[in-house]
C-alpha cells in the first residue's frame, strides 16, 4: 500500500506541477496578455487539484511506510496537513514566478499575486506544522540530526550520539546551506528584475559563503581563546600542546553567526564591486543583505535538530500552544537524555527564527515603503546590523548558561553591541557621504555657471 501511495503521489505531483508550469509560462511569455483569463483558471484549477491529491497520497505513504499505529484523528491531521502544505507551497511558487517574470501584469491582478505570494508563506508553514502534528506522537525523540557514512555502512544519528571516523553529514550543515541558497535565490531574482539576467550573483555566493564560514570560525576561536562557558575547546592550550589543527575543526566547538555575517558581507561586496562594476553596489546591498535574515531564520532550525542553544527549563504547560514535535524535541537535553516529566527548554531557536523572518519583511519591504524620503541608498545594510545586533543582545542572556560563549559568557553580548554601533555609524556615514557629494556637485555647478 505504501508503494502504491508513493507512486500515485509522485505522478499527481508531476502532473499538477506540469499543468501549472505550462499555463504560467504561456502567461509570462505572451507579452500581449497582462491578466488571468478563464483558460488560466481551468489549468490552474486542475493543477492545484492534482497537487492537493499528491499531498494526501504522499502523507499516506509516509504513514503506511512506517507502519504507525496511528489514530484516525492523527491520520486526518497528517493527510490534511500534507494536502494544504502542497497547495500553499505551490501557490507560493506560482505567485513568485509571476511576480518576478511578468513585470507588465495588470495592477489589479498583480495585487492578488502579491497577496498570494506573501500570504502563502505563513499558510504553508502552518500547514506543514499541522502535518507534523498528526505524526508527532509516533516519532522517536530526539529526532535524527545527521547521517554517518563509515565502514559499517550508513547510519542515522541523533543528538548526543557520536561515531568516530567516516563521513558525518549533519542536518545543521545541510540546513545552513539551504538557507544560503534561499537567500541567493531571492537576491538573484531581484537582480533579474533589474538587469534582465540570472546568475549575476553566482560568483559572489561562491566567495561570500566560504568566507562567511571562515569568518564565523575565526570569530569563535578568538572569542573563546581561553575556553568558553559552554565547555568548548581551549584554543590557547591546544596550540601550546601542538594541537593546532583543533582551530580548523569546525565540528568541535562551532561557528559564530555574527562573525560569519561580517566576513560574508565584506567578501561578497568587494567581489561584486570589482567583478560587476556596472552594478549599483548600494542598491545591491539593499537587496542582498536583508535576505541574510532569511538564511539565518532557516539556519536556526539546525539547532532544533541538534537540541542545542535553547533557553532555561520551563514547564510544558507554559508552551502548550506550540506544535507537539517542537515540545517533544525541546524535552530532550543536548546530551540526548530526556528532561524531567512535564519539563522542556524554552525554544529560543524558534523565537529567533520568527524574529529574523519578520525582520526581513520589515527591513526589505516595510522600511522602503515608509521611509522613502531622505533614506540613503545602501542603508538597509546598516539596518540589518542594528536589527540583528538588538535581537542577539536580547536573546543571549536568555540562553541556557551551557551555551554562552566566551570565558565570562558575554562574548556574543558585546559583539551584538558592536554590531549595533557599526550599523548606526554606517547609516550616518552614508548620510554624510551623500551630503558631501551633493555639496561638491553644487559647487561644481556654480563654478561652471561662473565660467560661462
């Protein structure tokens, strides 16, 4: 039965996606058409119907594949969640495609496209949580956090488990890369909208991402030179003992997002400036840098799978409104052991993820709409630094002490303060630069008039 559900689900998924693609591509390519017509409604309707069926069949395949002794109520939630998730993610993709590839869309229809685009995001996420709610009681916690490939073959690992040797692929790393790709994808489409071609940021991504990883590691090593509050490596002792290689073991201790963002932004801006001189670099940072918040919002879910960077212990009843899968995972400590009955850790990863996602829409969408006059181009980079600095300054003291960085546990707090100051100074510097440039142009114009 599970194979049958899987095959039918995949076939209806491909069929529905094909119907949507055929219709939307026709709409985008035909310059004489600027609005949806009845033919579009027919294609889109059948397409979404197929996708809805695929979501239900695929959810059924997951249930039957694992042979869950699932109740009818939980099965209904899982299948309904699968159907709605497929519909809303498909709506998001369709609206995104039309938004960026059909610039001459009729304004009345474009408003609906934007409404679907931004409305589908929370609906898709809530639908996916509904899907997980049906499965949550039947899963084993902690959830798998990675894959190990070694002499004994392929094995799945959970938080607190470690196997020496071989290749370890952590969900944390996969999620981080996924977040970076989403950031790139959104930025690339803004570049396409302005310059008419894709791939302009390919080289920038290949430079900025590894630079960010290196910067994140350097920041962590410097901040925890003499050990940290989380019981991480003492790098000064490691170097003294000849264990210099521990500096490069990013799986032993970790990375610091603040350092990664700084290094990635600097490397990316310099690379883009010197390789694409025709690009308005200040416009580019306004478009690209806020999308880092999307990447960071996604990346925080790596902490969820690792059972790490959580807050203080609290009663489950205080967070009973959360999805069961989050509550059950936060009931597990970092060592993989369950907490006392009825207790869990505050899910700081979720709070920061939501705040970062909200920050993107505030900085990238709301601020340019509200602050149109006297806003210097490039200022969204500074606002990103101020926003993220404030978020981290608030979140750091709420962490479980075992995850505080630095010998005194305040390394990230002071870094956040520096972030805020740099952001404010950067915006002020843009104002000053624009003022001086305006004065210079005014003076040059007066001299030209005098010469005439």
